[in-house]
C-alpha cells in the first residue's frame, strides 16, 4: 500500500473510492472537493480543491482518462511514490494519492501564485533570475543525489508563490535511475520539445545533466524574454543539434561563464547541480563567477573541441549539413499537445533524407510525435 502522506498526515492510498458529485461539486475519496481547473498537462488535469477533513486548500492532479493504459497508470503511481519520498523547501510536496471513477489522482500542496511561463515574453531582473536558478539547482542537486532525473524542466513546472519563492513540480515523467523499466516504452523520448537536451533528441541515455541543460535554457529565456529554440516542436528539438544556444553579450558579467557550463553539447562536460547552485548564489549576490573548465582541444573523441580548420573540424561539417537538412525537412510536420511522449513505433514515421547518420535515424523517427508546451 502506498503511504505518501508526510508531516504527520498518516494516510494510505485509497483504492477505487467513487467520485461523488453533489450540487455540481465533485468530491474525490470522500474528502477532496474539486473547484476550478488550474492547468492541464500531457496526461492529467490539475484542480484547486478543498480538503474537507483538514479544512484547507490543496491541488488535486487527476489522470485525464478514467481508463488509463498500464504505462500511464504506472507513471502516475511512480510520480506519487517519487514525490512522497522528497522533502525539500523548493519541491512541491505530495500529501495524498488515490483512485476514483475519474482516474488515479494525487493531492499536492497548493502553491498560490503562478508558473514561470506566465512571465514569458519579458526579460526578468538578472539578480532575481540568479536567485531562482540557485533554488531550483539546489532542488535538483537534492533529487539527483536520490537517483532521480526530473526530465521535464521547463517554465510551466517552476512555480513562483506569492512571496516570490520558487518551487519545482511535476515529476510525472521523472526517470528513476535505479529503475531499469524507466516507466516508458523502449526507445521512447519523454520531455518537452523546446527544452530537450541534445542527448534526449539523439535518443541517448538520460542523466542528471539533461536537467542542467534544460535549466540553462529556462534561465536564459527568463533573462532575455525569448524562448531559445522556438518554432514547430520538431524544428525546436532538432535545432540544438546544429545550433548551440547563444548567450547575449549584453548580460551582466558572469552569466556567460555560468550558462556556458550548463549548455555544453556533451552531458559529461556540463556543470553539476551543486556547481550551478554555487554559481547562481554568487550571481545573486552580485559576485564574479569563474568560468567552467571547457573540454581540451583535440582532434578525436566525443565532445572534443577541435580547432576550426583542422581535419576533425572539416570532418564534422557533413554531419552538421545533414542536421540542417533534417531541420528543413521536418519543421513542416504539424503536431499538437503539451509534452513530448514519443513511442518507439508509429504508423506515421517521417521520411528521413538520404545521408542521415545511422545513429540518428531511429531517435529522429521517434521524435516526429514530439509536441510543444
């Protein structure tokens, strides 16, 4: 039996309690009265609700379908167990979990405020962005130490409460490093197109470094007011394979070093969450940030930084040209939704042009179903 309650609220998961509707109010588990819809995710709806037992406001996340398939149900249960074991000031807490006629549901602490996505389109103060980055990086360092990769860091999953504190939410697609099943289909890519790391686009193994890359894009977007990889979802996802993120020179001193350490193409070269938290703390205080040591120039080896004009540099040009062709060909694919959930097989596989590297063909075929948020 799942027991996600913490902080003295001992309670077990309710199995099969009916959803009761009285006077246009739906009550889950005989306790949680649903109110207005707060938001919609890739697989669930989030409602403001009243906990009638403890007489307090909560957020209730309900799996959208009343008859989820086994994979959806497993992912939802995994989120409950993941959140139940996390206790950090910048991570949204789970309070309860259950099942009803509407589907499985989670009860989360209610964070009054808005998500970072509501600030899209306008640049934020760099000191505030640094403080936000410090707190989210600290939360990521906490979850990474527990073998968890969030896998969907994006503005919509970063909440700002009424006091300006930030909270990380939505571990619905968190990948538990200790779980070989990973709660997704074999070969699946899960995440949000605009914030995927290069290794996620390539279909390579996902590590905590993917969260760091996504956080780098989120912070850069907050600083500039513009999404770094915009456009159709597939175009946005593929763009990072041939065009690295541009860090404006107009940013305050120290940001280039901090963001460059987060946004390197190869995951092994990126800063850790602990390093990011330290650098963001320094920026929030207005202090200098030391540049992260970049990979040594070399003519061979994955992740090397071969000098322009060298044999290795020239050898990479055809691959980059092929990736640009892919972006042109695939950017016209129209898809819709809220989060990337790409299964390994589909009846609508895109036609890839000749010359696409073998190691990219299957991941890019999978990625055709990617959707934006």
